[in-house]
């Protein structure tokens, strides 16, 4: 089972209403300087790669990706 986390994705473009339709489920925060922050819900690595592939396919420049909301650390159990 893959762990999930939330991500903040910074892109170097202001999204139009038409562009926003490609990112349903993400929270979009326009920023000064023609940048946008996208906040994901908890997703796994496959979901993250899907979003990054959409950005690539649309030709939207990626600035940074930050992982936030890490899942609680699980202690390993060892059989004695």
C-alpha cells in the first residue's frame, strides 16, 4: 500500500478558468508575479505523477513541488 501525502505545486503561470478544469480536486491559489500554487488533497505517488504529467502535457512550467501533511510515522514492529 502506498502512503499518501498532500503536495503544494508551484507553477510559473496564472491559470485561466479553462486551465483550471484540468485540475479538478486541487485548490488553486493565484500568486503575484504570474505564478500559481496548487494544493492537492492526500494523494499517492501515482496521483502526483498524474498531475505532473498533465502540467507537462499542457506546457505549464513547473517551479517546485513540496510535500506537506506527512502521514504519522509508524513504528516498526519486530518479532523477537
